[in-house]
C-alpha cells in the first residue's frame, strides 16, 4: 500500500469496478424484499450544488446499507428538464449572441433548447457518478422521455375526464419578462423602498375627497371600488357613497371589508381586482367587476372610459410617471412618501417584479386530491422525518387552493389541448413570419396569412376562457392549433415515482412500488412532496413512499444563503478534487443535524480527509503486521472466546455496541449521529487504544485475529458513508480476507454475531 491515500488514483477505477460487477442493477427477486429510492432529479443542464451532493450522500448511504443487508435495492437515477429554469439559462445564451426567444417559432425554439440540454446533460450524469452514487443506470429517466410524456398527458386526460381540470380567467402571478405564470409558492418577496402616493378621489355630488394611498397609481384605471375597514370610525358616514375615479368617467362605490389595514396609509384603499390578489378576493365577496389594464407584455391597455389616453401602450414604470404627472397637474396628489418600505413580489428565478394578471389558465381542483394525501400522513402511513417538519405539511394541505398547472414557456410537456381556429375566431396568436413577429386575433390574421403559415411560425396562443377545446394527444382536424402552454414542472415531476417505475403495468412497478423513502430538501415539501403523494394515491390508491426524510439547506460559510451576487457560492467539486469524495460526503452528513439548515461544514470535510488517512494507515499497519508473521493467523470465531484477553473483550463489546447504535440511528434517519458513532469507535477505541496495546502483545495470533475482525467489520459499517476509500482498502487487504474476490459493496452488513 502507498504511504498515503490518494483519492485521485482510486475513485474513478473503483466506480468502474462497481458498475462492471453489476452491483447497481436491481433484479426482481420474489424471495427478497425490495428497497427502492428514486433520485430527486437534478436539472439536466445544470451542475450539482451542495444540496444535490448532500442528497446523493444520504441516499447512497441508505441504499448501500440495505444492499448489504440483503434487500433487493433499486435506486433510480434521472434528471429534470426544469422547464422555466432551463429556458431562462438558454435565453441568457441567446442574449450573448444578440438574439432572443422572439426570433424563433415555438418548435424551433424547443429544438434549440433540447440541443442545448443534451449537449450539457452528460455533465450532471458525470457528477452523479463522481459522487459514488450506486444508482441503476440501466433504468435512467429524463422527465421528457417519451414514456414519461405519455404518462403525464394520460394523467391530465384522466383528471379532465374526472372533472378535476378546468380553465378559467384567474388572477395569476405573471412575470412579463419571463412570460410565464407562477404558483404562489414560487413567488419570492424582497423588501424595497418606493414612493407611496396619496391620491384624492372626489366624492360624487360633493366638494370633498377621500384620500387613498397606493404605490401603484398607474393601475387606478382598473379600480372598481374604494374600501375601508368596518371598524374604522373615520369613514362610517362614507360607506355606501360614490367616488369619482380620477382620469376616467367611472363612478365607484365606497365599501367596507375587513381586509383593509386601518394603519396603512389613510385607512382607505383602492380595489383593483385585475392586478392585486387581495383586491381580487374582495371583488369576489362584493360581486364587483374585474378590469385588466396591463397586458401580458407588461404594457398598459386602457378601458374605454379612461379620459387620459397618453399612457396606453407604455410599460408600467413609464405609465406610473405619466399618471403621477397628470394627477399633479389636476391637483389630485395630496402627498408623496418617498421613504415607504414594503415587500415586493418577484419571480423566483429572474427576480423581476411579478405582475398580478387576469389570464386564462388550466387549473386542477385539489379538494378531492388533497384530502386522502393529508389523511395518510395523519394516520402515519407516510411518516415524515424529522417529526417537527410534519406540521408544515399539515398547514399546507389545509390551506392548499386550486393549482394553476399551465406555464407560458416552450421547454416542457405541452398541454394536449387543441383549438379550432374556425370555432374560436378570437384566439390571440403571435407567430413568426419571415423573421418578423405578427400578432392579433386569428380571424384577422387569417385574412392576410394562410393557416399553414401561422401554424408553422406559431409562437404563442392565448385562448379566452370561453374557448372551445378538444383534449387529445393528436391533432383532431386540419384547422386546429395546439395549446402553447406547457405543464408546470411540479405537475410532471409530481408523478416521478410512477414514471420511473413504468406505471401502470410494468414488472418493475408491480415489484418495487411503493418506494421506501423519499429524501429531499424541506423547502420543496409543499411544492413537490405533497403533489407526489396526491398523484400516487389518485392513480394507484397507494402513497408513493413510506417515509419522507427532509434534509436541511446547506448555507454558505457565513451562514447566509448562497448567492452569486454575494460571492459566497461553494463549488462542491473543488472540495471533491482537493479532499476526496468521501471526505466531502462524510463532512456534509456529519454537518447536518435533524434536518435543520446548516453552514457548509468546511472544518468537518477537512477532519474527514484526516480520518480517511487514519483508516488508511491502520490498514497499512495491519498489512505490515500480517506480512511479518510466518504463521497463518486464524480468522476470528466464537471458539476463540476462551483465549481472548480483557482488552479483546472490551473492543468486541464496543464494536457490538457501535453496530447497535449505528443501526438504531440510521433506522431513525439520524445520519450525523450514526457517523459520529463510527468515527469515534474507529479513531478512539480501535486506533488510539486497542491497536496501540496490541503492538506490545506476545499472542499475536489472537490479537491480530481480533484486530482484523474488528477492522474489517468497521470497514463494512463505514462503507455506506465513505464508499471509495473503504472499497480501496478492502481490495488492498484481499489476501487477509476469507473471501478475497468479494467486493465490499456486496458484503454482508455486520450484526452482533457476524
């Protein structure tokens, strides 16, 4: 053996050895109990971050242990098309080339993104291998594989048939820059200082005003009421009165609603249901109309009763400036607070301002889906670890509203809905014609262009809520255009345990479903975990997994969330390269405690690099001791118990206790605790105590027999945590083992009697 362990000489060769051995490939053995994990799919065109690395370290630990315990283990790898994130990444590349997505028709843009993804997809797969993940590559899945797409669209069709799908005009979180909607959970909030404008609304048949405070004066053209809190005595006499909406011919009522915060501004707020989620709910309660004044391109589109037309077609920010200027000229601005600090909704990827917008969308009715998904966790059929995270699941299931599942992006699974241009003359179409984008209602466009031209250059299609449609995987007729929206990635990945196992009738599905544990970050408990449980029960009658383990978020060294703008992003590959994969894995596992967020444990990674050298040196010592003996050292067995010393009994007892403690900890998903037990046993009990005293003993045939037994058992215990170095040492000591051709990855997990 070399004097020091050099991970770069071993890791790639050992992974190839494991793959060639077939140890990763699961077989359907009716005599063996299955144990299944599906890998939460990383972004196919991205790179591994520290959260991915922690996830793989934990899941590989679970799989390797169960494999050694004799289970038929299946760990399915896969990658995610990550619709929105990937398209944004690709569009950044386009921008560098001086182009944008608007330079391409929909089909061409899709193919371009596909080429971009498949060019980079091998990078993430290589990283998964480099982490030592013992996944079954023969069952690899990508979320846009044809069979996956077929299953996802079939689920949509079943939901539609069961009347759980509907289209409706709805106020959605829309980003005009990214051109897509976002679920509430995908919206981030940032604190910002903006001017707060105090606008005077004249009272009808009066010289008085009611003053309203708002940061968005440009949306006043969509106001349908002014609201005050019923408990606010200042406005008791005004409730039921009528106000005149400035810059328009519109009259709006003054109403009361408990939504209004008495302490905000003047205590009176404008109700603009077309552009504010709270106002949207107020309008529903009071049967008010909804008026949209900003289109999906983020530009103003004024109603016919607007007197001030100068902002029509302007962007929101420019419209705000001109609206304020006009209000000032008419002496309708009472005050401007330039120090107002408030929370602003932004899209979670690009950080652009979210524009609440009325837009036709596809929705899933969640009531009948969420109730059984909630019940299985209540009953304990699905257990969430750590237990304290369970309350988040319950709160979410209780508050979950109908789910908008359509996204206005190209890269994803296209919704299988079709619209006849003859039956739906008011479809709003944008299409590319000879390099130029044309837009308008389809009836008008068909007067200038042939249907085939529109179909070939199609970019986007927006169908009114009343549009007639056909649900089909195939084009229903010559005059039909397909919906251009794609499914929310959480809709498709919500079926991940099903599609990876070949639902509904494959042999794998019948043998390996339901899976055993879903391991992921706590932050997607609601976005992803809840939806997998919903779909699993809806489609199979069974939840897709028995246990859920939620790991904490790995933060930067300074405790802050990692961010490129802060310059605190940690590249795990750098640590792998310098200290070895085992040190990185063990450092992260020992750094996470009970699913809580934690700072990247750099010190622990360094410590486990030293630990790797320690166990390597123990192996060198044992090899040297055996080579120096001319007699054959017997393998340890119970018949030797009457010959061993108190020192031997002590280390054997501590070893048995360590095995018990490790098993108990791992059964409860206490990974850091299990790692700690192994570390201290090997370093303190074995290396510092027993090994040192064995050097002085004269009964080398006994002491070395016990030492070999304890050390090889320790390697088995340590293998799921630090697989590369343990397999390397196992190979170096092959001549000292009873079964020299046996790989450690398939060795038997130790118990008290082994």
